[in-house]
C-alpha cells in the first residue's frame, strides 16, 4: 500500500463454541462501517480444543481518498502485528500469548478471567487444571495494556451474554476510535435481544473503565458475616502479606465449612509456621494444599455434601426440572471396611481394622456399593445422620490418621526448606499433596503413591537435583491409575519397587 496510508487496525477474537464470538465480530464490523471505515472479517474454526475454538480476525482502516490508496487487508493475524486481542475465557487469552499474538509494545488484551475446563484438565487423574495464575502473569507481562475481570459473571448478572460484555470492554479500551453511541447503534440495528445486550454492553463498559487489573486470581473476598469469620479475617490481614489474603480467606472458609472455628485457627497456625520459615512461593503452595488436605473427604464429609439443599437445587437446575416436578436422586456410595472403621472412635476403629477376625466377618458386607435414594425419607435420614457425626469427627480414627499425615508432610517441607538449596524441593514436595485426594479406592491409590514418593525423597535427600526428581515422580504418579509410569521413573532412579 502507499506509504502515506495509515496502517490498518487489527483485532483477533478467540472464543469457544456458543460464546457468541461471531456475533461480537459482526458487531465490530457494523461499528466500523457505521463510522465510514472499510473492514474485513475472517474466521478459522477449530474442533480439537474443548468445544471448538474459533479465531475471528478483523482488519479495519479509514476509507481511502482514492482507490489507489485502498489498503490490502490480511486474512489472518500475524504474530507481533495485532493491536487488540479479545478472549472470552482466560485460557484462550493464554493461547493467544503462546501464538505470539500478544506483544508488550502493541497489544491491548481484553479477557474474561473465568475458566471453562478442557477435556485434558477434567480427565487427569490428579489436579490437571492449568495454573491460571501463571497464565495471568504471562498476560500482564506480554500485554501493553490488560483489561480483565469475570465477564461471564457480569453477563449472568444482567441476564445477557458474554459477547455483549466483551463488546462494552472493547469500547472502553479506546483502542478503536469510535464513539460509544456507534457501538450501541450496532447492537440496536442487529435486532436481537437488544435490551439485554445493551445492558451487558453498558455493564462491561463501566467495569472496564473503573476496575483496576487483578493482582491475583484469588482476590480478597467480601467481609465475613459471622463473628468467628471476622476474627479470623482480621488475623489474616494483620499477620500475612496482602498477596496471600485471598488464598487464606478461601482456606479459612473451607476449614469452617468442614469443621469449626478452632479448625480454621489450626489452619492459620500451620500456615504461619511455614511463613516464618519460608518465602512467599512456599507459603502460597502450602496454604493452598493444606486447605485441601485438612478438608479431606471422609464418610462424614461425603454424606454432608450429598444432603445439602444447595446440592438438590443444583441438580434441579442441571436437569431443568419445572418447579412442580419431583426429582428423584439416587446416590452411589461405596465405603469400604476401612472407611467404616475410620469413622468410628479412634481406639475402637483401630482395633477393628487390625483384627483379622473382624475383617473376615464385616469386610464382605462392604465389598459392593450402595444406592441410596435421598428423595426418600429413609435414604435422606441415613445420610443426614452420618453427616451429623461431624461434631464428633475429632475423635474418629480418620481424623487422627490425617492429622498425623499432615503433620509429617509439614515437617518434611520445613526440613527441606531449611537445607541449602532445598527451597525449590520444599515447594515441589508441598505440591505432592495433589496425590492424596478423593474417597475410598481413589484415596487409597493416591495415598500409596504419596508414600512411595515420600520414601524416595528421604532416600534421595542429598541429591542436588531433588526438586526436579520430586516433580518428575509426582507427574508420573498422576499419569496413570496402574502406577506404571511411577514404577518406571523409580527404576530409572535406581529405586526399584
């Protein structure tokens, strides 16, 4: 094109199927044309990622004074040459960074911070969820300007769709030189859900103008409503650095929901011990995984979750049952003989579990799962009774075992952190809590793998590459249910099982 013609503005939009990426692209085309610009839009659909990710690419430019000055518009984004990247979900923004579409000298990124988990994330044996904080940090580092907030939640709040909120955020970004009225006119002339789309647009516009970028994907929560909660919240804010507040608040919420205020205080006491002996990265890792381990899934917890009103409401919403329709819910539960013993008082449970005679007599009764219909009074009352054992949980065998395991895990972390060059190994070992999760057979397999990794850490404690070894073993343990990759990794290290 002639040298005196302004370079076209380029926009890349990434969205999953059903998120309205095409509608958003059409609106932007309409705005440019209403302003008298020339615009070209293309799309490349993908079917291999989740529900199918489509990249919409637009280039637009002021109308040329003569045909000779008409610019040549590209059909697809070129790395390092994109002015505006728009993502309808956080991981799609991360993919744009990987593709090189986001550059710090040029690109404004507009993204929602909510997550839609991919198939590989959902199907992983362990926690296969991609680290959203790492993606967010990359976006902050690579974007010239970052506009981010939970746009899906804002759309739901206004009974709208996420594309309208994104449209408002784009308008507020001022990357495109169009007045707000033209954006609203584009929505109006489309003739589809005009009222709700305008509401979503206005909400996105105002939020983008007033909301500063998040410093963490675990932002501080609203103030607690109970006296115990307020006391614990005050302790978090007075004793821990600000960037840990949101994470610790979530941990306290889980501990309160699982047991009581004393249990939440124990959680903070344990995190404080790590804070005194380790830096931010280690404290953050322990805070997250300690909250998960301390709220383990025993029979009491499972029964509690299955009898909550919120669960029944969620099931009704998922099956889209009318208000006057009865929904029958059948729960499948398979507590083994060991889980039954662990729900009993510690002394009695330990004796029964160690007794071969008791195992011969009672274990066959729990070899098969049970179907419990919580829509029937009998089934509901049975689970409600088991959930009510929460007040005596501290006296159970399972509570004693888990607290011993947690204590040993924390001691191992502190020991590793205290060694020269052992800080990274301590963080990697803290992450090994991911192996211990679930209920019944799942928990047994995970605990077995954790113990194997823990033993390997003890035997290889003097290795300078211990952090890498721990990460390798943990990844192998999460790779398959049969433990083949873990055994292979151990064999390569000379630790034959």
